[in-house]
C-alpha cells in the first residue's frame, strides 16, 4: 500500500542518516586517536619564483597516514575536524611541526636563504582564540629564523570581520610571520581593507589559473588581481599551475610566484629538501 511504501522510504532514509552519523562519529574518534598516535604528516609543496624556477618556500599541507586506508588528503577528514573543533589541536600540531621542520632545515644548512613555510589556518582556528598562543609557542620552542613562517588565511575569513581580523593579523605580523591571503579572487575583498592589512602576498585561486590560457574571463580576472596586488606592493602566488603555457601566461602578466603540479606535487619533508637549490 501507499502507506507501507511511505513507511519503507522513511526507514531507508533513517538508515542512511544513521550510517552517516556513525561514519562521522567513527572519523571523529579515529581523528583523536590519530593525533595521539602520530598518524598525521605534513607534506610540502614548493612555491617557486616563476622566471627562475627556484623554490622560495613551501606550502605545508596536512596528510593522514591512516593505518588501513592509506594516505588521506585533507578533503577526507578536515571537514569533520572542522565541525568537531578537532581542527584546533590538529592545527596546533601542524604549526609546531612546521616550525620544527623549518628550524631543522636551517640548522642542517639545507635551507636556501629566506626559505619559508606557509601553514594554513582555517576560519575556526583563526577565531578560536588559540592561534596566537599556538604560533608564539611553536616559534619559542623551535626558533626558526624571523620571517620564515608564513600563515595562510582565506580572503573570506578576513573580510567577514575586518576590524578584529586586523588585530590578529597585526599581532602575527609583529611575531614575524608573513601573511598570505589564500584562495584570492573567490570572495569579495575591499581594496581599502586589503590596503590597511599587514599582508605580504595574495594567492590566486586555482579556479582562475586552470583556464587562464583558454578562458578570456579567467585571464582578465588574473590580470586584474596581479595589477591590484602589484599596486599594493604584494607578492603574487598563483595556485594550481599544471602546464608550461599557464606558467608563461602568468609570467607575462607579471605574477612573480606560483605552485602547482607542473613544479611538484606536495611531497614529504625528506623529498622536499632535495628540491631546494635546483630550478624546478
Ligand atoms: P589550499 O590551501 O588552497 O591548498 C592548495 C591545494 O591545491 C592542495 O590540496 C594542493 O595539493 C592542491 N594543488 C596544488 N597544486 C595543484 C595543481 O597543480 N593541481 C591541482 N588539481 N591541485 C593542486 P590539498 O593538499 O588536498 O589541501 C586542500 C585544502 O585543505 C587546502 O587548500 C587547505 O584549505 C586545507 N588544508 C591543507 N592542509 C591544512 C592544514 O594543515 N590546516 C588547515 N587548517 N587546512 C589545511
Ligand atoms: Mg593554502
Ligand atoms: Mg589555496
Ligand atoms: Mg585553493
């Protein structure tokens, strides 16, 4: 009957909801254990000077070496970490690990002069009230050279709440952190706000870069971002460069830096340090 069909549908729906909740709970429990047992890793993707091909720094990207499921990308677990607030202890670990690694590269003499590592800080981390203590603590513990740690936050995080964001950014700047605005172009930045923030670089989102050479609007958009960034004396870093053609377009537009599979995928620390010095 219609009624039992209806009932059946409800049952199916509930089972699906239940399964989803269980999976989420499972991931949450596993994430806690993963943090305790050291299953997270930081991989490093070179940020290169486009003309010379030399690596000027790395972006730090978290990976989960899952005992059963292998190496997991952030997309598979960061949303749950974000929802549950576990991103805060996990993010704190990432910052510490990056500072440790930076200091180790400099101490071993493998770091090229000015080498930096950029760490991602999510919306929730940024507003948690922990970010400044976490970064201060990690810098104190490991003492990488001043200016070698960079912090990436997205445009949206800053623009939603400019005045309080500015205070945090100024504090980070005073601690000697470089500041990068991530995924730039996907939100709505006010030029006036950008101008008054202590920012070092804009990262042009991959969604504009991937068709820079095939779609006129993407090309024009990137050109506008580059001009704006240069007027504000900011470095420009294009994300997601996969072809020499895309790189050449970006060079012609005056974009100084980039990262992408053309140069290297994100790699473990021991591989990353072998990429220093040589043009990509
Ligand atoms: P994001 O900060 O915009 O990082 C760039 C993403 O683009 C990375 O994905 C990187 O592997 C990928 N990518 C780089 N070059 C190319 C390319 O040429 N082609 C393509 N198709 N992709 C490219 P990943 O590692 O999966 O990270 C995804 C996002 O997860 C990051 O986006 C960032 O928002 C977040 N994330 C990663 N690590 C951390 C972390 O330690 N803490 C926090 N809070 N977020 C993180
Ligand atoms: Mg980033
Ligand atoms: Mg990005
Ligand atoms: Mg992005």
